[in-house]
């Protein structure tokens, strides 16, 4: 599995070059963002997505077409054996995970100092996780919250589910998952087996990746790559 880190923001000429390979729908979505920085973030991450998937699929980036499931999970449309991917973007960082076959989810978040971590944990985490978070020192709570949050978001993104499922997976509050961990299937809850690993993104960012519906315990090989504008696009 490849995990691409996409540094944001990019210079205006890069944003414009990427804008030129977006679809009409992409541009319409970008235009709906009120802040110019959010519009640019959308254009860069979706441009990079098209370039990388187009390179793998042997397609012009402009020609890659997507559809989405009922919760908004995108996938490449109308082709057999296409790579699976997941995209996440926040502030100055984008992450894109690509796998040859297995469904994947990735999430990155900036660890905002003013984020109401305990309130959000009470709303979306299990009672046990929320309790564990509150039992940590105040200094440890923010890091532990965001580590758990990105694991849960990566998990629902791998499944193409919604935020309502977040509390179902106990993601190891306060533990490090840098080496990754296998979760067997939970048949009672109807949850498939997964691999979950923390992604070391940058200072003050939390990241995680999940591989979904694995049929046997595997330790996936992760390659961390830096996306550099121009290096993977030969179209014109
Ligand atoms: C998908 C979701 C996890 C987004 O998280 P986020 O931290 O806001 O945004 P991220 O940057 O990490 O991810 C966004 C990307 O995930 C992908 N995505 C969107 N919905 C997805 C889903 N259900 N599953 C997997 N991937 C999804 C898209 O590529 C999207 O990129 P885009 O908006 O630029 O097209 C979250 O909004 C969610 O759970 N949505 C599901 C629907 C839902 O519950 N709606 C009610 C919201 S209150």
C-alpha cells in the first residue's frame, strides 16, 4: 500500500495546472468552498488524486471517472480490478492511500488546540473510550483524542460508512499503533477483520490508515511517499 503525503498549500501556478485536469463536477465542488485556501486545497488534492490514479490505471488523469456510495465513499467507476483509494485533507496536509485491491480508509487531522475533545468523544466514542480519555492527564487528552479520532474516521472511510458507526470499534485509547494492529472480525456486530496503523504525518497532525475486509491476518507493507507536483504527470 502506498501512502502519499501531499503538502498544502501549493503555489498558484501549481493550483492552476491541477485545476486544468479536474472534471466539471470537481470544479463545481471546489467553487462551493467559501475560502480561497479551501478551494485550493480541494483542487490540489483532487488533481494529485487524478494524476496518481491515472498513472496506475494507464489513463489520462482527466479521463478517470468516479462514483460514490450512499455515504459518499468514492471509487473508480466502470472498470474491473481498479486500485482502491482513500483521500483526506486538512489545513496544510493531504493524505492519499492507494491499494491494489483491498478497501482502504485514511484520515489526517490537525490537532487544533481549541477543539472540544471531551465533548466530541462523549458524542461519538463508546462510553468506555470516553471514560478512558477523561482519566488521562489534561496534557495527554488532546493527543489521545486525535489519535483515536483519525483511527475511527479511517475505519469508517475504509468501510464507506457514516459517523454513526464511530463508537463500534474500540481503537485503543491512549495506546500507540505505530506498528499497526490486526482486529479479527466481530461477527456479533457484523464487523469485518481489519488492519489499523497510525501514520506519522507531521508535528501537530494525527493520521491513521485502515485496510478493510481482510480474510487472513497479514502485515501490510506500507510505503510512505511525498507527492511532488509535476513528477507523476506526463499528460498535457
Ligand atoms: C467522510 C468523512 C469521514 C469525512 O471526514 P473529514 O475528516 O471531514 O474529511 P476528510 O478530508 O478526511 O475526507 C474527505 C474525503 O473522504 C472521501 N469520502 C467522503 N465520504 C466518504 C465515506 N463515507 N467513506 C469513505 N470516504 C469518504 C472523499 O474522498 C472526501 O474528499 P472530498 O470531500 O475532497 O471529495 C465524514 O464526513 C463522514 O463520516 N461522512 C459520512 C456521511 C455522514 O455521516 N454524513 C453526516 C455528517 S454529520
